[in-house]
């Protein structure tokens, strides 16, 4: 069933690295009738998107993660150096999400993907953000990755980690991978390529 909503006001309240808008909106109730006007603030705008990818090398049995300082983790009182998958915003020069994630891969780990496998598109936090994530698995040659990266003009300082599948699973079990994009990507990798991790585990026990 399609429900109705009505936007009475739309005002930009902040513009910096992020943008925040305040909406006055009324929407139809499940039990019938339109609800009263309420105010909601939203980070981002229609069409804003994040691209993210978990790089993996099936020949070497490795996964690649990046580590960098994250202000959100600092404010939350946890270790602000977060271990993550490659991710970034689409910009005006990116014609497609695929073009955007290839650019991000080159910027953060030094190489582009040989093959991209689309996982899903999803909202990270639809209660307060318009941003939609486009998630990929990225097949790469991990021997060509850099050790450190980051765009100096943007204050980035990134360390690149090459892990065996076993080491990555150990990180996961130890809670060292604790952000949504990375957890979803790991689940997707294990569901779509279970034979790769299983093969490495069997070789390690021989």
C-alpha cells in the first residue's frame, strides 16, 4: 500500500563538509488519516551516495582493509582509528557508482579492481540521513597495493592492511571490525565466496 506525505517546509540549516536540512512534514498514519506536522532534520540531500568495497585477492587468499582516524568513533569514546573497507562519497565527476569506487580504490589502496561484484544498495541511517550506500566486492591483485595513502589536502592519513582470510576472520571475532559497511561486506564475502575461506583453512591445517 502507498501512503501519502506532505512537505510544508524545507530549509537548509547547515552547510559545511556535510549539509543539514530541516523539514516540516505530515504523513499518513497506519490506522488512517494524516498525522500532525512534525519537524525532522536530515543529513545530506536527495541523490547523495557513498560507495564502498571490500578488496580481495582470490589467488593469494587475502582481504584488504584500511585504517584511519574517525571523528565519530572518537566522540563515541572508542578507539578512533577504525579498520574499514574502502569507501567514499560520489562526486560530480563520477558518472556511475562503479566509476566512483574505482577512483576510491586507487586513492586508498593504490590500485583499481580487476572485477567488481555488486552486493547491494542500502541506507545507512534513514532516520536522519539521505545517504545511500552502494556496496561491492572488488577482486584485486593485492601484491600491488600500497602501504600508506591519503589525500594530504583533505587531511587523510591511511594505513593499508593485507590480511589472510583467517586473520580477517580473527579480527571479526575479536570485534576489531565494528562498522556497518565492513560487517555487511564481510558477511557478503563469506556468503558469496565460502569456498575461498574454506580452501585457505584446509591448506593451513595440512
